[in-house]
């Protein structure tokens, strides 16, 4: 009888403990972790859905702008970014008679935009969003929660209005770009000979650029297959470097590959290897700088927004030149003129060579991040660690961008002139972003 009584008491205590635990509120949401987590979740979806690098930059930029435009009201006198950009106009402001949680509003705006610009893996989004909504519901009264969600929706609607008319949906109906058989012009490259990606991306409406060709670079050297010509020298340089790559050069090339969908071939089998996009890599670097420098929530959201703007406009500027010059890739001419069996260290992405996209967008991102924080900002980049298991240390953001740029030569997919010219264009785009948004 005594044992039965003790069991009854023990069971009762256990039930009371479980009830107490179930009623316990979760910890309040950390605004920085929420902003960072939102961007990380978006990166995971972009990787899973295999968006091209330019399209991925579009998803990042609209979502990040929306988050900033909602959260900025938590800091006095934080100015609108969107109102300084092309095509936005006046942004919504909160109702002074209502109480808001701007962290929640920012998250709502971020994901409403992401869903509509467009991501496909909505199931994982639904689960992620439910988690933070449930947490906010535990810590906010109903009126504040409702007002915050409504404000986030309002901000998202204005951002999506701009996105609807930026040229993206018209570009989806364009015919394929199959290259040219003219000597010196781009044509599909091995191993998969895919058609040219996003060949009309220069028709997209930029954020700060006056036009896609505002920083139009000089023409690349004329195709000339004769030994001793400028073109032949550029080609031979890539070949010689790739035939003698050091272990460190191979590591650098692999680290900055950022090819979102590499097709691996093994006998008669082939499979896709999904990785982070170039823009996603730099959004990850931005997240690390935010944490390292202990930015406040508004500064963090500003960092994501302005970095994404620099990336987005840099893609537009670079793709404008890529399909204007329509320059041949090293693998095509090296196989034709020097070595039929040669293959680049990295798989050549499916679009023309001049200029280097990595070089352009990384220089642009490094320029704005340096302005937002400081010169010679040393950091360890682990943004790609979950995907390739690698980290690297850098003495500054510009040093990281420079290493990324040269990695394309080590990879055998760009000429030296193309990475140097791309980097210069990227600095010009980033400088314009700084001038219009940060000075």
C-alpha cells in the first residue's frame, strides 16, 4: 500500500513538472540571431532550389531591403534605403497610435517578399516561420503581434510592387542563348554544353546604376590564335598556370568555386553537387562581420540590404558586358589550339567569359562592407563551411575579394585580364552604392 501511495505521489509530481514545462515561455528572440537566421534560411532554400547566381541576387536584395525598411523604425532617425533607390518611391511608416515589434515586422516582410520573388521550397519556409511566429506570440500581446504582422505585410507589398515591374518576368520569356561558331566568340563548354545563363540580365532595372552599361569596360583583345598575339598570350597564361597549380592555389580555387550546381560525371553516371552561390557567399561574409563587430539590429539589417544591393547591381553590370563581348572561354580555345585533352581545374560555368562575375560582385561587396565598418578588418570566413568544410582567414575584406578574383584564373575558367577588369568594375559599382546610400 505504501509503495502504491509513493508511486501515486511521484506520478503527480511528474505531471505537475511536465505541465509547468509546457507552460514555460521560450526565451525572447535575439534580433541579430533572427536576422542572421532568416538570411541563412534563405541561402539554404536558394541552394536547394538551384537558382542561378543573378537570380539569387535578386531574391536576396528584395528580401533584405524589405527587412531593413521594417526594422529601421526601432532606431530613431534611421533613414529609408529604398527611397534612395530606382523605382521604389515612398515607403510605409508605422501608425503612431499602435505598438509594434519591428523585429517581427522585419521577419514577416523578409519572408513574404522571398516567397513572391520567387522561392519554391515553401514547406521548409512554413516550418521555419511557424517557429518564430509561435515564439513572438508568447512574448507579445495580441494587438502588438497583429499590428507588427500587418506592418511587415504592408512593407512587403510595396517592395513586391517594384519587383513585379523590374523586368524579371519579361526576361523569363526570352529564347535560349546558344552562343556562336564565330572564332573567338562564346559557345557552350564541356562537360555539359549548357546554353548561356541569363543572357538578358542587363534588361533588369538596377537599384543605383543609371543603366547596366554605366561602367562599361574597355573591349577585350581581338581574337588572334597566332603565337605572340595578345590573345594567345592570355590563353597560354591560363594553360601554364593550370598545368602547374600549387596545393595552395588549388585550395583557393576550390574555396571560391561557388558554382551552384556542378554536374559530376563518373562513367555513365552523372549527378549534381549543389553549393552556395557567389552572392550567397558574400551575404554569409556580411553575417560574420555583423556578429564580429557586434552591430545593432538596424545596422545589421542595413548591412544585409546594402551588401545585397552592391551584389545585385554588380551582376547587372557584369552580365551586360558578358553578352556584349560574348568572349570565348579558355577551355574552348585551349582545346582547339594547344591541348585537346586539357580540362580546367574548376568546371566552367555556362556563360561568356569577359568579364569575371566573381571578380565584379566580390569587389563591389567588399567596397560597401569596408565603408560600413572599416579598412583592414581581419576576419575568418566560415560562411561556406557547411557545404565544403573549409574556412579561410583574411586581413581585410578587399584581401578576400582579391583572392576570390584570382581564384578564377587558378580554376582555369578566366583570363587574367578578365578578373582584373571585373574587379575594377565591381569597385566602381560599390563606390556608387556608397556615394548614394552611405555618404
